[in-house]
């Protein structure tokens, strides 16, 4: 094993003297970092990222708590943990050398790193439905909208493109329903409301151009070290569904765009998915199947996925079974449910006759873990109680001034800073509406005037119809029982008949209309 390039993770066995290594050629076989809060998961993530970077493998990780940015600075002998780190290094046989690593900072909101965006079309209806928490009928309407955009040549780039498209679908719902199936306006309204909520949460900054070029995640520096891409996720975690959906979109894009390379000597990219329970919690079956497919097939494209979560039970079994490299920090077992989860976690490891796996998982302290890494021919290694090596970079958040300096000196400076708003669905639908309005105005201006005789005949017919509907001053919808005033037939005929005749004459604007109304009303009152 010592002849194969590897990442030294820590010392295991008796006296922590046996090296525990992650073989680089199995780095794309995925992995798991699990454990209760405060047991050392973040440090394990940091030392694995350092190891991959030193081997020339680019890394992508999310900084949920804001303390992983220190990878961009060197550790220091003045640090408060220097003495414990040196003691631990001596115990496991490590010559600890402090150093910084090349980093690229990203931020969905463009405040703590380069802005990172995706287009609505790239996100797709499945992930967008998950992001908006849509029901099945609403997801169906969204699929119809995406299909219509493809057929009509309407690029969906940003939020206003999708909103304009939904308005267009609502206005033409009857015709669209005939072709694609029922499109309920109530579903369109619900989607628009969810888009408004997403916009209020800052989601509008997620969509647009320039969209993230995945090649920019796989860069190395001048010394051949892989760049560590750090996504600022402390603010993003206020919208956990947006966080999980965005990272899943990145994985899906990597899966669809990268070529097959088989089994490389080392990964092309390693992707750390922190707070993995957010991805699977309440996820629909179709989404879980999508993640399972990506995890199963993306290995052959040279990408390794490492899930970080508190409990292995947070990851579905079909996906958990594909995670070959595991670092299990302590699990607390205070309740019956916790004890069951502890037993299940222990059963997933290859037994070591020297230790009880269940006891080791419960008893390891901070900085320790139960580890198992793939050995030759991809065989899982036996479980070992391991003392994790200390990091070479700074432990804790980076100084803001240094962070700003690293961002301004990044090779990607200026590429994503300015958003682009090019011709897309919103502009094309607006132009189509303006053109339709202009054509309607021209048609109205060019319509020939009607002949006077035709107008008089229409007036006569209209007056006759109005006269037939006269029912003594009431209508079918407002008829009420009233006490008639005491009056003679002659005065009633003269006053009411004349008044209505003049009224209709004013409305009709013709003498023939007045004559018609007089005749009809007169015959009605004579019969009475």
C-alpha cells in the first residue's frame, strides 16, 4: 500500500502507530464523514481537502459555518492549538509542516466571493420544482412551460424569463391545455407565488448569466496543486432547500458534461457535500433516484463525492452502500433511537477482531474517529480506531482583509462580477405582445366606415329589441313588489311612455328609433 499515492489521514491500531491512508486511485469511490456535533468532522474535511489539493486534485466544498476559509492561510506556531497539534503529530509519526493552499472563493450573493449563477434552463423543471416545493400538478404545469419554451425558442435564463413565460402560459391556457394537457390557472398562480417567495429569499441572484463554467472548478495553480473552491454557505443556509438544490444541480451538471475516463490514477475533482441530510430530507422519490444515479455513475467520470452529516442514517441505503471511504466520528446514544442508529452504523463496517466497532464509535473522543478506507482491488479495509492528523493550514476563519486580497488576486477576477442580461424569453414575449397590440391598432384605424343606411337599420333593430324587453320599469334580476302610485291611464301613458321614448331616442340618436319606441310603448299601454 505504501507504494501507491495516498493521503495520510491519521494513525490507527495499537498506539496509533499504523498509518491510515486514503488511496488516490480510489478517491473517486466516494466517501462519508459522519459524527455528532463537535466531534471533529470539519477538521477531517479540511485535512482531506488539503491532501487532495497537494496531490493536484481540485476540490469543491461548502463553508457552512464560515471556518473553512482558513485553508487559504498557513497554520502558525503562535496558534493556540500548536502544542496539542505537535504532540498529536508526534504520536502518529507525522512531520507537520504548516502551509497555505490555493483557494477560490464563491458566493451565491456575490459578497464573500465570486458570484456563482445558473440559468433557469440548466436548473430544469425537476430541481426547480424541488426548490419551489411544488405539488405534482404544479410540477406538471412547470414541465409544460419548459417544453413550450423549447419549442417556441424562448431562452429561460433568469427569474423574469420564467415569470413572463408563466404569464404567457396563463393567457393561452385553453390552447396550451388542448395540446399538452390541462394547465390550471390556479397552478400557475401558485408557482408565481412560490417564485415570489424565492425572490424575497435572494433566489433571483441564483439565476442569470454569466453562468458558472464547470471548468473553472477544476483548476490547478502554478505549482500543480489543485485549487480548493470554497462556497460561502453561512448565509445560504438560511434557505436550506436552495442550498441543497444548488449543490445537486452542480453534481448533475458535472455528471452530464464530463466525459467517461474509467478508473484514473487520481480523481479529476472531489466534491464535499456538507449537511447532506438537507438533500434527502422530505425529498421526492424521483429526486432520490436522481442522486443515486449520479453517485453511481459519476465515479467513472473521475469525480468523487463525500457526504458530511451527523448520522449515516441521514443517507439512503442505496447511496450509503456506494461510499467506500468512511470516517465515523463519535455518535451519542442516549435514546433508544440513537442506540439503534449506532448499531446500524457499526454493521456497515468490516469487523476488526481487536475492537468492538459499536463501542469504538460511541467512545472515540474529539479528534478521533473510526475509519475504513478501500484497499487494493477496492476491498474495504478493516475498521480502525484512528487519531486524525492535524491540519497544515489555519484552523478557523480567514481574516477578512486577507480574504479580500485572495479574491482580487484570483485568476477568475472579473469573469463573473458583472451580470449579463441578453435577449431571452422576457424580451421576446414582450416584443411579441407589443407587435400584437400595434397590429390591432392598425387594423382598427384601417377599418372602413359603415354606410348610414346600415347604421339606421341596426339602430332600428336594436331599438325594437330594447322595446320588447320593457316590463313596466323592472327587469328580471331587479323585479320587486312595489305599491304603484295613484294615476290615470292617460297620464301614466303620457308621462312614462314619453319619458322612455325620449330616453331611448337620446340613446339611439335617430328619429326612427324614437318613432319605434313610441309605437311599441303606446300599444302596450292601450291594451292595459
